[in-house]
C-alpha cells in the first residue's frame, strides 16, 4: 500500500477531516492534501508527525526485484 492510500484510509477510519488531522499532527492542511494526492517529495519529519497519530513511523522497505532492476538501469 502506498503512503497516500495509507494516510487517507487511516484518517477516514478515525473519522477525521483533513483540517482535523493537520491540526492534531501539527502540520499544515496543504501538507495533508499533498500527502493524500501522492506528492513524491515530502519532508520525512512531517510525514512522521502524521504517521505518529496512528502509531506508525517511516522505515526502510525492501523493493520488489522488478522495481529495483528498473530503477538501476542506465
């Protein structure tokens, strides 16, 4: 599951609006919107502020072999 889907699902399960989650996490509403829209460049510290609300944090995830091979071709 990607980050945008994860955040959106967790927020909806917690019955929170985007402004509510932004306030609780201490980030801007624009940041929440960008996360849920799948922006590829986000500040990790802010992502962790949001994830912390749900008991999670960022960490390394092993890439599937196909993704790794495709990303490392020159």
